[in-house]
C-alpha cells in the first residue's frame, strides 16, 4: 500500500508542476490544482485516494491521472481450517480494509480444496451446514463484480446461452448494444425474466405461462441475473 501511495504521490507532484502556469489564468486548472494538492496531502499522510470523500466531479477530475490508490481493493484472507470455513478475517485486516475504503473476504482454501474433490451435491451440503450458499470462488467472483459495480445479464437463442457484463444501472438498449450494435439500432422491446424464475420454470415458455415474463422498453434498468431476449 505504501509503495502504491508513493507512486501516486509522484504522479500528483508531476501534475502539479505542469499545472503551475495554467492555473494562473484558467479556473478549471486552478480547481484541479486545489484538488491535487488535497490528494497529495492525504497521500503524504498514508491515506489512499479511495478513502477520501470525493464528489463525483472531483472523481471525474482525477480520472485522467489513473491514480493507483483510487482503485477499489479487495483483500482475501485465507482462514485457519480449524477455525471454520467462513471465519471472520483477522481484526487488524478488517481495520485496515475499513480505513482504506476497501473490502475483505474470508475463505478457507484447504477446506475448499477438499470439497472440490467431492460430488457437487455433497459439497453443497457441506457448505450449507457451514452457513455458506456458494463456493469460495463464487463468493470471490460476486464480491469482485460488486466492487467493480458490474451486473451480469444472460442471452439465449436456439444454439447458444451466453452471459454478458455491463455497468449496474445500464439500460436494456445498452445491453442490446453490448451483444450487437444492430440489436440496439433496431431495438423494439426486451422480454425479461429473472434467472431464478427462468431456472425454476424450465425456460422462457414456462416463465411466460407462470406470469414471470415481463416486456420492457429501451430505458429499462437491467438487473443482475436478468435473462433477456431482444425483439428487433
């Protein structure tokens, strides 16, 4: 963390040197100069950028500098097998993550390795007894997606089922564009069903028969796990 903060501090100092003259005559340059000065002071006090209370405008101003400590971070603690499969991470690590605006996830790699050798049904039963609803790899994937503010949607046709990622809150037409630009240009509507309902009722037809299928327009905010069929 200190090495990353030192690298960012060097970036900030170089940027401030370049802004010295423009800031004399340009209001936007002065605003950026003031922000970078604040960021530099925080870095000197061993405070990463992600821990700062930045407005959306300030975050946008910092974007061109690609500061390393502005990126979100996830710590993964490999817990003691004797302490249980989902032990709370060590208190010092939790405190560090909280102070640095980061997240922490606890897994037990040895326990997961043993479960990986079992049939899926048996492994799921052991996880359920331990109070877990997913494997360590699945929990890590979900935590990472949340950290990156990404959602997954699923498309299908007669020959293929595929998962796609997009920023949370993206619209149906943006999801269509992720699949193919023609889908966005000729978008009519999207047939939408939650994955759990898609699975529970045996596909799109079963979901339709049970009233779980919805028709949504261009501005529909896609939800994580939506199954989409685009009408174009």
